[in-house]
C-alpha cells in the first residue's frame, strides 16, 4: 500500500496503473518500473547479430565502408547509462559489416 507524501493518507487505487489520494488528489503510478529495459535492448542486439529478426529491421541508403554496398539495416540501441545518447547501428546487407553512428 502506498501513502500520499503530502497528507499521509492511504492512496486509493483508481485503476490498474495508478493510485490516487482521496484527500488532495495526488496520484502515483503503481505500475512496476521495468528495470530490465536495458538488458532487453542488449538481448535484442544479440538477436540481431544472428540471422533471426533481420527481416523486421528497416533498411537505409548508406555506403558501406567495407564493400561499397549502399544499403544497410539499422537499429537503435540505448547504452547502459540513460544519460548517454542512443546509439544507432548499421549493418551492411551485403557483407554484414556492422558499425555504429554516435551522432
Ligand atoms: Zn494527499
Ligand atoms: Zn558491406
């Protein structure tokens, strides 16, 4: 059970994802925070490294520095720290060379 930080009244559950203070109307999310997010992102990266899942990726016109092919699949990956910017990865559709874009 959660309590209102202002009036210390027990919060009333309003729906599946939030609870509300009957006194002041303060509401708080009761949904469990997903701390696995980063791990899931990383496992997504691992799946992409294999053959599975590549059909679901979008392609982009970009030059491959290895073979000169001009098409690559791309995906975004949030690095460990939330402060760091999301990294964009590319993989050549021809030689499968993978690189990243820090921009
Ligand atoms: Zn309250
Ligand atoms: Zn290539």
